[in-house]
């Protein structure tokens, strides 16, 4: 995906990037490639592939929820910053929190923030379930991109969401995961209000984004310890 194709594709999903935002994305790309020579951030390094599979793919979250209308967003297991860092660049109104368990990735994200002069963005070194136990019902939107099976992600993420707000997981084909997560949805007081399937431009790989609404306060016993979640995921 060339920059011209990227801009056109963003416009089709309701995003018109400014020159500053395009410059910031270019800086982000250059930092990603530079750091990737030292630590493993991504297996995708060709510029056109990064713009398609990381930048554009991250931006598609806006197709299920209007990010101009939301205030706080938490990205669980953000890795190299996808989708959270991209969303911060494209939606500077958002107060973003990025969570990752690997310190090396945290250092990379901090350098991106400093170089791009981003504000209202917090980067936290923590495991998802540990962070969720002490930051309950704090966010308008919580997202995660291909981090874990849906029933596991629900236990990590739903406790962080404000009642009446949304968890928005980004996945590939997850029909089976949805079936296996019905019990978890009920236990965690949430329900799927929208399932959006689409194909990435150019390569046509399948993507699915869910809009999951939190309907009431999550029982304080969730999330459980990592060992318990791994041993017996909610079903």
C-alpha cells in the first residue's frame, strides 16, 4: 500500500489525515525499522506492508466505533504500538494507555512518543491481568489486536471497561472463538453488539472486529491469576 493508497483507504473509512499526522506516521515507520534491527518488534518491515498491515489495519477500529466521540482508550498487549499508537496519531483527542509486558517494547514506545511529541499517552509495563485488577472500569474503549483467544481476552479486558462502554477486539477469522466465548461474555456482564467482517485492501486477507458492550460491573474475582486463566479459560 503506497502512501497515496493509504490516504485514499483512510478516507473510505472516514479518516482524513493531516500533513502532520502523515509526517508522524513516517517517523513512526522509520523508528520501527531502526529498532527492529536490535529487538524483534515485527516481522513486517517493507514500507508498503507496514502501511497496510499495521497502520491501515489499526485505523479500521474506527469502522465500528466513532473515536472522535470517545475520550479514553487502552490497548492491551500493544506490542510495537498497534493499534494504540496509530490511533493516537490519527485521533489526537484520545487519551491513550498502552500496556505491554516486555520492557524492551516499552522503551521503543517511549522513544516514539518523545520523537513524535505526543501528549496524553501513557505507556505501562505490566501484565494485562495485573493491570486490570487495579484499574477497573477506567476506560471508554479497550482494544487488543491478535493477543490471545477471545475468551481469554475478555477476562483481561472487560474489567477495564466502564459500564456502558466497549471492548473492541481486532482479529482474523474468529467464528469458532465467538462460539467458545458465550459463557465468558455472560459471566463478565457483556454482549456482542456488532460483528464486522471485511478484507484488507490489495491482499484481501480477512479481518473481524467485534464491538462488545459492557452491561454491568464485573465481578471482582475477575480477572483471575494468569496461571488460573491459562489452566482453565472461561468458556
